[in-house]
């Protein structure tokens, strides 16, 4: 069996749209294009976008993010806030709780590993 590389941007998957749960402020909406899911369904990667707004988050997965555009502020349950802008890359570890605030429309690459329960 031949293993094929996945190039983001070519043969884009369908765009899924949604609204985050637990909205704190604003009227955010999201777009998602998942380019890859492994055979176990635990690892997946693609492009995610969000309009401005703020919502509560609780991560059961591990996520790598690289911002292609925009500005976001992640604030942990401890009140510690970090700002990320175009060009920044970061990891959101499993167990992180707090808020995600999209200040300027965000577009990011994501790679997520979701451990089995």
C-alpha cells in the first residue's frame, strides 16, 4: 500500500461551520477544514477559523496551533492570560481550562491528538 503525503491547500475538504459552546461574549462563529485523520481517529489536523468572540474551553485533547492570521487571548482558570498573534505557534495541553478569545479573526493550522478515554 502506498502512503500519500497530505498537502494543506490542495484538494481542500468540505468546510464545516459552527458556533462554539459556552459563549462568554460576542457572537463568534467557526469554520473547519480537516485535512487528515489517522486510522485510529485519535490524530487529526487541518485549518480552523474563528470570528471575534470569547468562550469557555476545557481540553481533553493535546493541540498544536500555528496562527496564520489574527489575534487570540487564552486565559487559564488561574487567570493567567497569554496573547497569540499571526506567526505564533503554541501547544494547548490536555487539561487546560479557561477561555479562548478571538480578538481579531483567527485562521490557524491545528494538529490534535485525542487520547482514548
